[in-house]
DNA sequence: TCAATAGTGTCTGTCAGACAGTATCAG
DNA sequence: CTGATACTGTCTGACAGACACTATTGA
C-alpha cells in the first residue's frame, strides 16, 4: 500500500514515512509467545512480520502504538504494559523507500486469539524460539531480538513480570513467568521469600484458589511498585537455555 | 531549518522530517555537564538546545548521530560511548511541522571546548543541574531528563563509567565519576574491592601516577567487560542529592 | 492412605557497608 | 616530622542458593 515518497529537500535531508511496530509477548502453555502476522500485501506478501503500521497525522508515537494494538489484536492497550523499545532507520530497511520505525514492547497475560486487522491476513501467537529462527519481514528479526532482551532484562529489576499474569494470580504463576522467559528453573521457596519481602511487588488478597490437584494457593494482586529492589537475581552464569 | 513539508498522503499517514538529537555528558570539575548550543536560527533562536540535526538521505540513524557529533563538537565519536535513547514524536514538538527525533546518549572524558558548528552559534558545557532548570528548545528538557536517568542507571550494571575517564585512569578518578553522577559519596575502600574483583572491568597497567600531594596511585585501563556483575550497588534509599 | 502442590525454616557462602589501620609520597 | 592521599584488612549484617520439612487439598 501507499507509495512512500522519498522526497529530497534542497539540503539533502530526508522526508520519510514513520511506522510503529509492536513486539507483543505473552506466556502461554509453558512458552513465551510473540504475536506475528502474515502479511496480506507486498512487500513480503505472505511472509511473517511484527504487527504495526503507519503513524498518522496529528498522532503521537505512543498513541499510534495503542491504536495499532487495538486494530490488529483487538486488545485494549490500557490493560497491558507498553513501552518504547527504540527507533530503527537503516536506509534500506524498507524496499518501498525511506521508512523509520519506532518499535514498541507490549507485555500481557494470555491474550485472546487476535482479530486479523487491516494489514494482517492472519495473526498467530508464535513461540519465540520458532520466531527467532523464522524469516521475518524487514528488520523485524532484529527488533524481536531487542524486544526479547529488554523483556528478560526488565524482569530482573522491575515488577513487569506481573503484567503477564491475569489478576489475581498465585505465586507459582508469577514464578512460571520468570522460568519461561529466562528459560531456567527457580527455587519456589526462595522465590516466595523474595517476592513477598520486596515492598509492594505483590499484595495478598486473602483468598485462595483450589487447583485440580494439590493444596490451594494464596492469591495475590499487583502491588504499586514499578521497580524491584533488590532485583530478582538471575543466576550468575548467564544461561539462557535453548534460545 | 528549511520548511518541513507536512504532506498528507491519501490514507492519512504522515511524511515527516527526522532528526537526531544528542545528549552528550562529560564529567568536569566535580560536576556532570551536558553540551548545549545556543540556537543560531529560528525557531527558538538564541535559545538553548541539545545539539542535533536532520538525518540525510541514505544515512542511518547511528551514522547521523556520529556525523552530528563530529560537526557540532569536532569530536571523533569512536572515542566515546554512543547509544540510542529513544524516539520522540509528539505531533506539536516542532512548530515548523511534523518532525520525529531520535535521541542519542553520548558519554566521554572531559572533552575539548567544542567547535561551533552548522546550526550552533555557540556551544557550552553546562552543569546538568543548571540545564535542568533552564528553558530548552522543543522537548529537549524531557530528552535531557531521560538521558540523565539512563546514564545513572547504566553506571549500575555496566562498565560505562570508564567512558568518562581518559586512559589510563586511577580508581579515585573512576570513583569520582560515580560520585558526581549519582550525587552521593562512595566508600573508597569498598569501591576498590568491588571494581578490582569484578571480572574485566579494569585492568592494571602496572604504572602509577604521582599527584601534587599524597601517595601515588596505580593506573588502570578499561577492561573488556561491558556488563558489570554483580552490579555497583546504589545505596538502597534512592537519594539523588540535589538534582 | 498417596500424590501433588503450597508454604516454612534453616544452614551456608557471598558480598556490601563501615571503619580501623598501614603505605607512600611532598613539604 | 606533618598532611594528604592510596591501599589493606576485618568485622557484621543482609540476602541468595540449597534443601529439609510441614501443610492442605483430591482421589
């Protein structure tokens, strides 16, 4: 769609299209998944890509990211964690002409199977290991990698892990998020001590949930803290398992 | 400069100018300083701003940042730490029309007084406390704040502090960087233990430098490590002193 | 009763904070 | 010698890793 003009201004500066692209992660069935769409139009027609689209006139970057999130997935962005990753602007990253993209990272609880939107023929939750070895359109593989790195890093020193859990949640569910994203097992006992002693990471609801088997687990909600101090230690030897 | 076209494409997507802006920090005379220019042209003529300029045709973002660094300061960017902060794109951030900017953070040792460049009437190393309470052009105050936050955070878990020191350096000089940027004193003894025990943060040259007064100090060079593990602890009570 | 998961208690090593004490220079 | 800064050593408390042990459910 839309031929992007690659207009030269007299002084050699560039006028370009600007897009937002979204790295949307969720945890489902013991794996971290990213939302990928099958492109319905050239370039890369039929190929896999991150959801995204052009920024509109009069629209801010965050605003554009929220709109694309709603359009391509039907998700209300206010329910998830959304933050900017960074801008990508290599001259040849889009064969249609000069295009800059601002990548966003979105984290949410196991989300509904998304609604195919404007540019999306179909959308799927793809396990990240699979996505990392897939051929993605444009420079989306690099963007995905940065998103993954950022998500992994942020689990350490912020409380975003809770963004992956539908509230209320058990500590086992929260721990599961860490284990899946870091690809390493955590000691349940030490995890509990850490999380419950950190100020305002989680707050107990006083209720509990009885699973099909085993002892009922206490339920918690997100606390008010954004930063986690001291951080959640990732085992010294930076072992990322498979990925 | 130059009138930026705010062309609407038929589908309402925007074509815009793209700039890079630089937050360049250095440590001098017991204060953290940022390079600000006095704008030579409208808008905000005569006002203070971060150095920066338009991205050119065929030029990548990092490349544009390096070029602007050289043009406006005469600094060879390969000598300093340069990383992207993030993109800013509020619709009304530039009165001339829709403009996106990609902010960069640059960290270097006490740098030469910069050469006034293309868009800069004059350039100064301004103490950050002063810059934070100044009226900066565009959204540059917000960009500066983010740069400062990022720099402070990165001292904790990376070895970038060494980027502020001309090599070779003493451990007192390196410690001074932390103290100035965090605005808190660090215990010299514990700092030494931490830095020398961390793998490849610094490596001893075997030489020493005799100051005007006091015992000579051993000299070190940057090590190969980028990440610092375990991190440099910032005292639990997040006290940022004045700033 | 057992299987399974939730949750508690405790030992140990590592490391940060505090600070006493020693070393090496210029005058 | 004094003053100043560089460097070493040591004690203590906080906390992570490991893991034994107890608690509460369904079948």
